[in-house]
């Protein structure tokens, strides 16, 4: 009899915890990267897998920021130098001068893009309590540019909406 009561009590506590977890508002979380010294954060829900920056084959007659294609887990992905695409560096990286910390970040398949972004280095994960939202800068911004945030070390992070980026006309126009 005592075992049944203990089991019921355990089930009751688990049900209460599950209900509390379902009613909590999930905090936003991002993958933080550096591109040409600028901090970028990508929502985790739209970020995909991370790969070493190797095996990229160049494609002729494309934009300078389009580095080529790579086979990532059996799927062909276009590779974009994110720093060059955003205009953060004057010259795009070449396949010969990638740094040791450079990584490819595949977009989540839910974005509709079969693409990977070349970033200079990973900077870890960030979540909402670690960041303070800054006022939006004046002027027009691309649809994929989200909010600006500052962390406790005073580093500024630009949020990039990867789903919006994958649909942006300039991003899709890789032909030179």
C-alpha cells in the first residue's frame, strides 16, 4: 500500500512539474559567432549543424562572397562568406586563407535554404538573461537584421534572422 501511495505522489509531482514547464515562456537563445570582428547572433531555432570549414569547392561566375559548394552530411550546400556578404570585410576570404577557427554553419532545413555560412569563429551560446536589448539604429535595415544586444562584457551583438536571410533576393542572387 505504501508503494502505491509513493508512486501516486511521484506521479503527482511529475505532473505538476510538467505543467509548470509547459506554462513557462521559453527564453530566446542564440548561437554567437564573430565575422570580421563583429558579433552576430543567430536564433537557435533557425541555425543548423556546425562543420569545419573544409571541402568547399569553388563555383565560377558567382558573387565574390559566394565561396562555392560543400557536401555536408550528403547534402550539397552553397557556402557564403557571411562577413563579405554583410560588407564587413573588403575582400572575401579565400579557401586558402581560412583561419583555424573558421566554421561552416548550415541553415536549419526549416528555413528552406540549402546553405552554409562561413563564420570566422564560434563565440558560444547566448540567452536572453545574458543580453540587454539596445535601441534600434536609425535608417533602413535589411529584413534579416534583427535587434541589437549588448552583453555583460559590453560586446554588441547583431541578431540575424536566418529564415529571412534565406529568402532575401540579394542572398539568393549568387550569379556574378
